[in-house]
């Protein structure tokens, strides 16, 4: 086998940078990561870090009152009280090792293993980054409050139609444009702010299973009419092309995005969202994202390491990076009576047609 040891630090950095660049180009979540301290981005990057180096703090603030002072009012002593809340992001190392196939060990080959492994590493880094973000923002069904109990819950939850709980969802509770509008209004009442999206527009994002977009396109006449009228004007829009964040459509200021499926890890057809497949239809939980729905921190740059071992017969590359996500939670109460609430994410529960 040709000697493949990298002797140049610049060569190592080249591959490290290429992996990061490809991950940023292909990732669903990365285009939603804002500039440092941009509190209007969906994925917030804080600029403060605790002294132990593995935790970042996410500062959140909401004013208790909003009334303005009138002409002639005394300003002294009228300062509004702001609730300052923090969420910690723990960063952990994420890594993967890529090795040459056994069939390459005993023969001479001109296969460029470094380039081959770089492509594999970039694909894995993209998948792992997105998977970690999904895992952080996802809500277990066991934590889902009923409609009657949601007002006092930490979680921002809406059900389609007159459904009162996940178990009560039926075929009559299918996703629709009108339902998305109602859900959006409820989430706004819970304090979820619109976020700055790719391209600079302000709005929201709703992640749904692919079956949900099928149902919208084929069964909701209101959505079909809106889709056909806007489609000719949307093809060249920055929101609809150019990176891993490719919205399927839009409705009432909400970009609708089909979910990721973990094909790199397992080849599975399962969605990363909560779903339940029943006869003729499925239940699904969409994730609604506003400003600061997630927080992201990176503690180290991506590291590329390679070696030849076993008497120069085997070639191996590894990549690793320390980063983390957190779902910010705001404390809306006082020190004596704390009331926590998810800050920028909500959960929309509905049904859709099965696609078998």
C-alpha cells in the first residue's frame, strides 16, 4: 500500500476544514445557527462560558410588564422587572473512526483512502450534528400534557381539531393549513417569538413527517390553492435552495420542513419525530421552532487524526469534536414560586395519511 502518512499540519487542517464546510453546506440545522449572541436565531450561540470549560450559559430575558410611561409620568422607581433565566449547554466529544477494508490490506491499490474517508467523515459529521439537535429538541410522548393540563405545563403543546390528548387523535384530526394557523397563534400566545430565517426573513419553522406534506398537498384544498399560486414565484428564492435547509412549503408565516431520517446510521425508514402508525392513518408530533428554540456551543475545532499500523498493513482515520445543544427554558416565576417554560419550541400533534 502506498504510504499515506500526512506529514504536513496544513494538510491535516485542509481535511478538517473540508469536513466542517461540507457539514455546514449539507446540514439541516446549521443554516439555522445564528451569529454569536443573535437572540433572534432559531439555534442560539451564546458568548459566555463557565470556568470549567465544558458548560456554556444561555441568557434569556423577558419583561414582566409592558406598559409604557405617559407624558409627564415620573420615571424614578418605575423600572420594569426583567426575569433573567439561564440554561446550561454541556459539550461532549463526538467522534468516529474510518478504516480501510480488509481486502485492501494484502494488495497494492491506487484508491485514495484519504479522500474516500473524508467523504464518509463529512457525511457522518453532518448526520451526527443534525441527530444531536433533533434529540435535544424532541419531546417524549410520556411527557406530553393533555389539552386540559397544558396551561400549567412547561411544554408548549397544541392538538389538531378537538383532540384533547395524543391517545384521542383520530383520522378526523389531520394536518391542515387552517390547523397550522391556529397552532401558530397559540404558540405566539405562549410567548414564542418569530426567528430570523435563512435569507433574513422573520418567521417560524414546523418540522413534520413526510406523510404530513403528502396529506397537505393532496387533501387540504386551501393549502393546494395557496401552493399553486406561490410556486412559480418561489423557485429561485434563497429559502428554497442551496443548503440542507430546504423548506417543502410555507403557510401563514410558517415554513414547513420534512423531517430527517437516520439513513446514515441504520438505513431505517423510521422518522426521528414521534409517530404512531395505525390502520389507514398515522399520528405525528411536529416540532414548531421560534427564536432561540435551541442553543449550541462548540468547545473545540474538529480534529482529524490518522495512522498506519499492523506493520504498515492497515490505514485508519478518526475525527472528533466537542460540542453540545440545549433546549432553553425560561423561568417565568419568582424565586419563591418558579414556573419554567420552554422558551422557543412547541409541539403540534395531528394525524396524516399513511404512505406504505
